[in-house]
């Protein structure tokens, strides 16, 4: 069968050396919509090299975006990429990400779950530099038609939306050219740029990268509830629940708790169609 679970889990991690500097960080932040207004001191910490901090979502694009799918070529994994969906993403940072860095990144299959009609592959990417661990990324890859092999179903990470009103609700507009800018950080899938390709995939126009929405949401939570201090973020996870189109508006609802913020994200113009679900920011 296409997925040999034993072989996938036993495969040696793939190893790569990656590097980045302030330009990579600034480009990532600009792709998330940072810099509006351009002279806002709160935005300069994302755009000006002399004040720059690194949003933890950068871990998903460091090394030209290999974190999300870096293990798909592992032994035991032979699937039709047309049946593959990015189901969820978790980033855990072990300390603040430096503005300029060199790191060793390893990628492996951490788990394979049987969801019946589909399989879920958890690809784990870890990065370390000379000072120790930097981050751990888990990308949940949903593969249609590859379930039913008798494996474990896996844990349920679903979060119940609080019955009370959100503590904060903010809206973030998506520029018409935002996907074109975000893709320069490493995700060159033409689905996000080419109308003809998007039509073949069943969309009437290109869609925004899920990881762009992911990063925009983390920035909104950081700026709204964490005083813009990215060093307070320890982990961030989400489930991709729907698509977003450039030109739309994200409606981001936040519920605060002890050391955590629970979030839902919807497309405001489409009757609050779900975009991100089971979303949690953990912080100090």
C-alpha cells in the first residue's frame, strides 16, 4: 500500500542546514500584512531591522518553507499529492528566534493515524543552532483515500468554543496581492497565484496560503493581547477549516485564559465561513 507505516516511522530523519537574515524575516512579516501604517511604531518591530523581532510563525518558512512538508519524501510515504491537504499546524518555540541565524533542521514522520477514509501523517521538523533547540514544527498532512489500514485513530485535539462572548474581536483585511507577496517566502504552489491553475483545482480564483492566515492570526493575537511581545509566545496550533481569498477580511475572535488564548477565524464577507478552528496560542 502507498503508506508503509513501519517504514515511515523507522526512517532516518532528513537533515538540512538552513540560514536566514533580517531580510527573510521582514519579507515574511510583510507577507502577513505587517507595516500598515508604515510609520506606526508598533509595526516597525516587524519591518525595521534596527527594532526587529521574529514572529514564531517564521519557523514555518525558515529554510524556504521546508517545515510544512519536509518529510513527505521519507521512506514508506508514496502518495498522490493531489490527495494531500494541509490539515493542521503546530509550532513550539524553545526560545525567541534570532533575527539572523544558522541552524540544522531535521524532518521525520512522527506519527501516522488511520481516520477511516483518510490517513493523517504528522511530519515533525526540529531546528537547533549552536545554543540548542530553537523550534519544533508539527504539520498534520491529511491524505484522502489512504485510511482503513487498521492503525491508531490518533488523539482528538478539538476545542469547544466558549459559550460566552469573545474577550476581543478584531478584523484584518487581506490585500489583493497578499498571496503574491507571501509566496516569496517559499511556497510557490501556483494555486495561490495562477487563476487557470486555481480553476483546475475547483476554485474560481487563487486562494490565500493557509500558513499566511496562520501567521496573520498569530500577529493579531500578539498585537491585541500580548503587548506586541513575541517572546511571550511558547506554542501555537491550529486546524485549517476552510479557504480564504485575497481581498476578503479575517474576523478573529479571542477568548483569554491562564497562559492561553483560544481563537476562531472566519471569513467576514462569507457569513463567517470557518477558516481556522481548534486554534490555541500558549504564552508566558
